[in-house]
């Protein structure tokens, strides 16, 4: 049995809900062939999230890991390409900590690329009728930090990993006046993302490179 680990975040800032967790938890326990999805929540704290992630990697020894977070203002499902070695928080995390221009990992490389088949995932999600794109920044808050720590932990192991940002839910957009995506659509997009990542050896290059 292969295990796919999905993580979502607890709510942060002024929010009472985080679609990343609401979506991945609906996929928890999903079985497909020899694959099972395990979904777990990460705290939205610079101190707690990497620690919890590392416990989960040890506990489940997954063959694929996709961390998911809310991207306020995002209009589609964003498959992130790169994690950078910088924490630069616009707002405090859930413990009131607000790092400014500090490294995620001292002496670590400037960046890690996702090892997911980004373009194949975007095309498959779009083929399912759901908007998606490759994104070239995961920001500099807790999501980017978790993404960086994930790629740092998986580097050289052959285990694939990456990060996806999802848009706000409609009820969050009513308050913020911005874009949104229904929860069921997010869940389906993430399900397609997982299946595509599992079944795609190399990224799909035909049909042009740019899907952002
Ligand atoms: N989004 C934040 C952190 C937690 C989340 O869901 C981010 O984009 O960094």
C-alpha cells in the first residue's frame, strides 16, 4: 500500500476556516488501487509546522507528499514551482511570531524546486473543468516555509513532494470581496492533482511550456 500524505493548515489571520484543511480532510482515507491518502493538519506557526511535518514524514513514510495552503487572493488552484529560503512575514503567525528576512534553513540552498509534475497536473485539473496554473511564488510566510522544509527533508530520497495553494472559499470572499472557489471544486482539483502526480513519471511538455 502506497501512502500519499496531504497536509492542510489550521485557520490563520482573522479567519475561522482554512479551505486547505477542509479540502484535504475530505480526501483522508481515500483508497485508489494500492494508494491511500492520509490527510493531517499543520499549525500555522513558524515553529510548529515544520516540526509536525517532520513527525508525519517519519510516521507514514509516504511515497508522495503534497502540502496545501490557502492563498488569499488566488483565483485558481496554484501548483507551486519553487520554495525559497526566506521567511518574511506580512502578519504574525498564530503564536504572534513575525520573522523578517530570516532564512528557513541557515546555510540551506537559496531555493528548492517542486518535484511534482506541475504541468501535467495543471492540464489534468483543467481537463476536469477546474481552473489551475503553475505559480512561481509560494510567498514568504508559513506555507513557503513548510514547502521549503518539505523539499529539504525529501531531497535525495526519491520521494516526490510539492505544494499547492488553493483560493478562499465563497464565504471568505464575501468578507474580502475577492476571488473564491467552492469546497467541492477544490476537493476534486486536489484529487486529480494526486492521481496525476502518482501516474506521471515525467512532466508533460507537449502543447507548450507555459501554463501559468
Ligand atoms: N496559508 C498561509 C499559511 C497557512 C495557509 O493556509 C501561506 O500562504 O503562507
